[in-house]
C-alpha cells in the first residue's frame, strides 16, 4: 500500500477514534445523554476496522506508527472542536511523534 494511502487510513482512523472517545467524554464529563454512546461505539468500531486495513506484517508496528497521526489529529481536534489553540510544546510534541511514525513506516525491512 502506498504511503499516502496509509496516511489517509491513519487519518480516518484517528478521527473515528477521537470522535468515539469524545462521545464518552461528553457523556461522563459534559453531562450529555447516554445516547451519545451509540454513535461513539460505532465510531470506535470503525477505528479498529480501519487499522486492519494498514499493510503491515505486525499489528504492533501498524499501531505504533499510527500514534503520531493520532497525536496530530488530537491537537487539531483540540483547536477546531474545543477552541483551544495548541501551544509550542504541543506543536513540538507532534513534530517528534510524526518523526517517530515516519521512521517506523519508512524504515528498511
């Protein structure tokens, strides 16, 4: 699978995971209806299914590489959905995490 296709899958998985987890956050922390959990659980199932589409010999390597994309997507969610602008430490952390993901995905095997 091409790297940009893998990145698109990782990005879709990250959005699905964040949306699913946010549904639980909204229910438990923001006092939203328990019905928020229905789409939240569906979103988490979609997240798990999407990660199985990554072409990797080992699940752990696919999950590890996904981590950097998840961190970047989480900070985008922080800014766009919650209105909190990431600070320089957030941005630095994302850069380090994405570098690690790149090493994992692009390393010679």
